[in-house]
C-alpha cells in the first residue's frame, strides 16, 4: 500500500492538478481519496444521479454517454483528467453517464464528505482542486463549442443542398 501511494503521488505530482503542490500536499490529497478500479463497460456514474463524488482518472480511459436507450458517446476522459465535477459542484442530476473504456481503469474518488473535510483542513489543496475543475470544465466547454461550430459549418457549407 505504501509503494502504491508513492506511485500515485509521483503520477499526480506530474499533473496540472498538483503542479503547485508539494509532494507532501499531494500525499495529503491522496489520503482524502479512495482508489477505485473498474473494468471495461463498468458504470462509474449514472445519468440522472446527483454527483456525490468526483473522479480523477489515474490509468485507463472513461467515456461519457448521453441518452437512455440509445446512448451516444459525447466525450472521452483520459488519464490525468477530472470527471464528475459539474454535478458534484452544482448538485444537479448528471446529464451524461460515465463508463470505463478499458480494463483496469483506475480512479481516485473524492467523496463529498471527504471534500468537505479537505476544504476545512487543507484549503490550499482545495483551491488547487477547484482551479483544476475550472480548467476541466473550460476544456469541455471549448470542445463542445468546437463540435457545434463544426456541425454548423457542415450544414451551412457552400454548395450543400
């Protein structure tokens, strides 16, 4: 367990989330999280539920799906990226489901209860987490904006009937 914590700390220390944290602060953040491993196809978060945790992908990949019966993929979350932050912070039902796309996908899960403790006990770490969530949401917004623009250009391209 100790070597696994060191490996996680080394990985996180190379991510945007922790770029301004000391290695001790990174290890503290890990103490507030739970390591979760899921396999391909496993549901990480279900559409319609209110997010009681946010997830940081450590290894593998997850995909976001929109829709109930005929799900459509709307995004991919790679190692080093955060997911679940929208519903976690606004406490509204999730608009997409998240599912593991690879066997052995490893996630650090930060529950709401542990987030509240972290916020009180280590506010500097929490500020870094919030900044990372903002960047993550900005990335998502920019990607959706680009997709909408490409779709609009496709339908309004000169010569299309």
